[in-house]
C-alpha cells in the first residue's frame, strides 16, 4: 500500500512538471487578445458618450476666416487666365447717378419747447450759438454774457493803471471792439496732492473772486493807488468846470 501511494505521488509530480502544449498556449493568447479588444472598445464608447455630453457652446462651429464676404464688391472681375485683361463689372458713375436720382426725404422741421416749428430768425440764432470748429469748438454766448466777457477783457486791458509796479507788453493788450463772438473765460480748477488732500497752491475760499476786476483790485496797494488816481482826475475835471467862462473872458480881454 505504501509503495502504491508513493508511486501515485511521483506520477502526479511528474505530470505537473511536464511543459504545456502549443495548442493550450495559443488558446490563452487568443483569450487575452479578445479581452484586450473588449476593454479598448469599452473605453472608446465611453469617450464618445462624454463628447456627446459637452456643452452646446463647444459644439458650435468655428467662424470662417475668409474675409471676402466683408469686403465691398470689386469694380473689376478677376479673370482666370493671367494674360487676359480684367473687365469692368461695376461702374461707379452709373452707381452715383442712380443714387443721386433717387429723391431723398427732406429733414424734419426744428421744433421749440412748445412743439411749434422754429422761424428763420430763431434758426439763425441757434446756428450762431452752436460751436464752430474754427474756434476750438467754442459756442457763442448770449448778448448779456458777451457784454460781461467784454467788460472783463476791458479790465484786463486797463490793468496797467491798477498797479504802478507792474508793467505789461503792449502786444498783450486786447482789442475789445475786434474781439470774436466765440469766446469763453476759463477757470483754474483746484489741484490735489498725491495723498488726496488739498494743495497749498490752491486759493482759499476768501481769496477766490467772482470776476477778473475783483481779482485785479484785491491788492491793498493797488486799491490805494487806484483811489489816489481817481481823486486826481476828479479834481482836474472839477477845476475845469469852475469859472470856466470867466477865465476865458479874462484871457480874451486885451491888455491895453
């Protein structure tokens, strides 16, 4: 019994050590190839499903890079043959005549605040007030505002008589009579420091004046000088008015 058991064990071990047959190995390779193919097919199907679930914005087609449709239609047709002459396919003269022959609608009438059409005089006044390109887009002020500006310009012209210690060039004088109607007076805006606070170069509220005349007469010395000159002129005019006729009569009277 012991001998038979030992013989069976030896036979099993010998059968395990025997190499596999070629047919068995080929079958295993075929199975592995089929499993790999099924796995790759499954991944492809999953990728296709993911692509289908993307947003509509990604699935939109890209715009065309051809700019020919944006360009105007050419006047000459491009021939296919390089040696042939291009032909005129669109005549600019005919187009201009066709566009000019079509009647255009008249512009709507200009209305005032009440909705009534403006008269010719009102239209001309409105055109004068509009800004003109030759005068740096300055509008024409009203008559009352223009008189104020002319008065300010006259004060600037006569600023030599205000302060005796300041002298100005004659070329800097302003001719009020020949002054343009397109004029405006600018204002210096206050500046700020980089930290957002007010700069020391700015004028205080008490130092700011409404007109140029007030700015010129602000100095106390200039004010005293102007007052003294005014009194001198008044005294001269007053002396000329007193006994003028008697002095003339005495001057005409003969000495002998």
